[in-house]
C-alpha cells in the first residue's frame, strides 16, 4: 500500500492517521471513502502527488508543512518552515481567554507565530494587536489574516534581549539570535507605549528547555523554528517575566494575563506572577491533565 513507508517510520496506528489526514486534506476523501477503495480511483496526477507527499512525510517532514496548513479552532491556517505549527493545547488557551473576556475587549498577543491565537480572537469579536520577532512568522500571520478576513494589527518587535549569555545549541545548531549590543534584560517598551489600557495579554511563548530537546521527535526538532521553542535551562521563565512586566505597564487595572506554559513550570510561573503583584492567579490543566495554562489579574490602583 502507499502508506507502507509511513508505517515503517511511524508504526501502524500513526501511519494510518497520517494517511487519512493526507487523503482528506489534499484529495477530499474521508475515512469511509478510503475503506470503500476510492483512493484507488485517483487520477494519475493525483497518485503522483500523493506519492511525493508520503515520501516527504516518511522522511520526517511535518505533515502540516507538506500540506501547507493546519486546522486550528475550526479554521485552516497556512504554515510552513519558519513558523510554529499550531497545537490543540493552544486552542484550549484561546477558549480560556474567551471564557473570561468579553468580545470587544482589546488584546495583545505576544509571540503570534502563524497568527492562530490573534486571528481566532479577532474573528470572534476581539480587538487584537499581535507581535512577533520573526519575519517568517509575521509573513504567515499576515497571509492568514488576509485569507480569513481578520482585522489584526501585526508588529515586529523584540520583547526579550539576550545579551552576554551563551547561545543555546541543539545538535550544535544555534537556536537563539545573536546577542544585541544592549544590556542583558534591557527591554524596549517603546512599541507598547500607545497601549495603556489593554484588557488582556495572551502569550504562548517559547518554553521548552534545552535539556528537553533530546526527548523531542526529529520532525519537530529538525524542522520547526527553534526560536519559537527553546529557552535557557537556567532561565526557563525568561519570556514570562518580561511579558509580566509588559502587563504591569500596559494592562488596565483589573486586566488579564493568559499564558500557555511548560507543565514543569506552571506553578513557578504562578509564583512569579504573585511576586510581581498579580492577583487571582489560576492554573488550568490541558486535555491530557497537564498543568498547562496560567492566568492572572493586574491589581487595581497600583
């Protein structure tokens, strides 16, 4: 069968799921269609394309990159090399935001990637600005917003200065940008000055420690952007602290801060927020019962 190469790499169950995903997304054939043998009726051109797709996925390339898209909150987002693939857990983060925040509220999405969070919130009635450091990611985010008809302001901004510290490496590959000629930890808030009364900040920042890289699948480690994944082992909350500081400057009194986190550091994230003066701190589990989301409120009259 055409999915034999997939089976050799991924095992029977995952190979079947990948094959069905390819057939549905690219050729419009459901699982029932496949069972009825309709896959054998593909045109010669489609069979050739299918073979190319299967070979790429069998070599470890993420199927989402090969197909050029991923479904997030019921909408299809374009993805490819240079942008993090949206995950189901992040869809849970969006729903958490919508449970606690009224439509029409102003939201800042930090580390927008494909734009999946920002665009979903915008289409669901929120006023959203989205920030990322990556030109590749912002290109995909703008493309997705235009295709889906979402009104989002996208801005390139570097919220974190990594200076005078060793660059992280995974398999001898640098995963952090070159140091900037500014003092470590110095944050440029100039972009955020026009925002002084945000209703909420939401972020799924990098949170995978360097030491965890050895446990990751190669189709993630070797293909998805390291800049969107990794943080230093000795400072896993570096992005969270900076975003919390931005929140103290930019959130309205009573404004909300929403994070997706590394399950190992959810409690530490909550404690950091408490030390920075946030209140009503809450940790929520994802669908796999991992501590995954942290949200908090900025105190009034600080």
